């Protein structure tokens, strides 16, 4: 355990030196406050008009931004070390491959977790002080937890990419393609399937397909308890599925554990 903590501490402080934590926190805070207070500016009002609309807007933005940040933060975690010649050096220490993997995950995951908590938490606190409504804290707690799990899931996916790729440039390309697939292509393909299906997809089938994308699970976690009149399209149908927020969070957690386990298997069999 001490070895994992040592690696995690190094990765976390590397992120501090590279301004990752500060940059991500500022991005989340600015976008969160901006969407919360000025999202309805076009209609002539400033401030929170609907908590459902606010969370739906934040979720729609975060589902694009968080996976991209997580992938950019972690895509070179192993292939970069290998190109620099430091990966073999690290493994000469009394440190197993799993300990190195978990250490990196906890360190870089800590950056995403803290940035998400500070960035979106500041907005939630300001809203609570202004409106004195505990529902804001409760709703934002689900949002922050699910956003953290979304970031961690794509961090684990980035490790798989980093361990498979032979060069940093290839890993960067694979990371961008991965983001493009989960953030854009998957939902377009799902929409095409809905339109082309003669008899249409049942609510159960639609929800099961959406479980194959952590970004869609993230959306469902945050929209499941809200007013579905603020949501359109396939999500509005899936929101009414018989899945609680707790169950959806467990599915999102599985999207963290499964890629991390696969990365462990890849790393174990990787020839250096």
C-alpha cells in the first residue's frame, strides 16, 4: 500500500506543477457559474430559473468536457514513460505493475476528483447561499459524484489506450477517437437506430443500449430525478426506465472498475 501511495503522491504533485488541477478547477467553476446564472440570459432573466434546466445544461456540457479532460490528462501515462525510458526504471524498484497502475490512477484520479468538487461545488454553495434550498445541495451532490465517476472511467480507458499504443502520437489519436465515439458517434448511431427501426425500440432496450456508454449513464444519473419536460429525445424516454439513481451510479462505477481491470491485464502481459 505504501508503494501505491508514493506513486499517487508523485502523480498528484506532477499535476499540480503542470497546472492541471488549477486549470481544470477554473474551467469547471467558470462554466458551472456561467451556465447557472446566465443560461437564461437570452430570455431576459439572470439567475436560476429551474434546477432541472440548470442540471440538464451542466450535464450536457460536462458530458463533452470531462471525458476529454480525463483522456488528455492520462493518455500518455504509460507510453510516455516508455518513450522516455523511465517505465523500465520504475519497475526496477520494489514496485509491481499493479501498484504502479493503481498509484497513477489514484494520483491522476485525485486531480479530477478535487477539481470536480471545487469547481462544481463552489457553484452549488453559492446557489445554496442565495436560495437557501437544500434540494440544490442534494442535486449537485449527485451531479458531482457522477461527474467524478465519469472522469475516472475515462481515466481508466486512457490507461488502456496508453498501454496498447506504441507511441505518444498514436495514443493521442486513439484518445481523441475514443472521445469522439463516446461523446458524439454513439448517440448519433443510437438515434439512427431509433429512426430506422420499423417497430421502434422498447424503453427497456433503449436503456440497455445506453448502459454501453458511460457518458449516457452519466446523463441518466443526473436527469433521472428531474422534470423530464426539460429533456427531449431518447433521454426523455430512458429517464422513465425502472432504474434508480443508485443503480445508475453503480453502473457508472462499473465503468471505472472494468476498464481499470482490463488495463491491469494488458499491463501484466505487456512486454517492455
